[in-house]
C-alpha cells in the first residue's frame, strides 16, 4: 500500500496553523503568569489554592495560621496593639484555673483601643464595653477590692453578700448591677469580638465579605440577648462595615495580607482561650443566666 499524499491545500493549511497554535499557547502561558503575579500566585509567591479557599491553613477555629512569612509583624510586637492586648489577656489566665480581673480588664481596654478605629460598628459595641470595664475597675480598686481580685473571688463574695441578681431578672438600676452580671455582659461581647476577628482573618477568597461574617457572629453571640431596636441598629451599622482588605490593613499596619491574617488568628486564639476559661467558671457557679 502506498503512502497517502496530502493535497497541496491541506499541506498549506498545516504549515500555517502550527505556528499560529504555538503562538496562541505562548500568549495563554504569558497571560496566566501575568494573572498569577497580580493575584499573589506563582513561583515566587504563595501558591494558589483551588476552589476559592484562602491561601493558608487554620488548624482549629482560632489556632495557628500557616503563613509563608515567619517574621513577626509589628502589630504583634511590644508596641503593637494586638501584641499588648494578647499579653494582657494572657496574664489574666491564672495557673490555678481562675481569671484575674485586673489583667482581664486591662486586656479589654487594649481590645477597645484596637477595635475602635476599625469602623462605626465596632465603636457601637465598644462604647458599652468601655462603660462596663470602667464599672468593674471601680470595684477592683474600691473599698471591697479584696473581694474583686479574680472572677471566682468576686462571684463567691457577691453570693455571700446577697448582691447577685435573680437569674433572668434585670436590676431596676443598671448602674447598680452586680460585678458578676457586668462581667457576663463583657464575656458575651468578647465572644463576638473573637468570632469576628477570626472570620475576618480566615474568610475564603471569593466568599462572604467581612461585614457579612461579623454580622453573622453578632447574631450568634450578642443578638439573642439584645432587644429588637438594638439588633436593627447593629444591622444598619454592619452595612457600612469596611472590606476585609481594609480591616487587615487597619488591624496590622505595614504587614502583608498573609502576616495580618496570621496575626489576627493568633489574637482570636487568645480571646478564645480567655472566653473558654471564663465560660467554664461562670457555668460552674450558675451565673450564665444573670442577664
């Protein structure tokens, strides 16, 4: 059988189509590399993760973030707001399982300082927190200071002195709430702060924006305990919530996005540790229903 000979027209088409195909593939390759460089993908950047997930891994809800940079950003340093907040809250976790009130409140002051510049919705929440922190500080440094050095000591003293409210019954004068009730309200706000920061840090690329995630965190942690008008006010405030990238820039100035995300996850982990310790102490003493 002889070898088939292609018609001249077909040979002419092949001779022109092959260079065009090679040229098209070259353009496609260059386009992909260009897009990868702009989106943070490529051989010198963090690898892209398929499916729109974030370019890092979280070991647990508020665990360690695996980031390519090992350098500690300034926001976690001695002068950084996140660093100051984390050290103060860490100091509140007593080795015997208690929570020290003075470092706990110092941690809250640092948290308020950190959250306030992030947007109006944080200011909405931190105004109330600041009032409660001030109230508890007056007890820690007041005439009964010997009973207000820790959560356990405060709860025991207020129970003996008959200062605790009946579960679910708000005091007639909110300025005369027990220290245990005031701390419970701060405790719930701490949970919202922890959830919000963690979700801002770990939100998937292309997923819900930070405002949606922090609004969901509000509905889970604080919404059930707020009246309808407060919930509506918070809902409107979340509409003006900054975008994730802007929040990361404000939270950790001068850091890369990966560094800022990792720093926020570490901070959220500290808040989670304090929340869990406080939750256990309040539950053991039957104080979770004071408000």
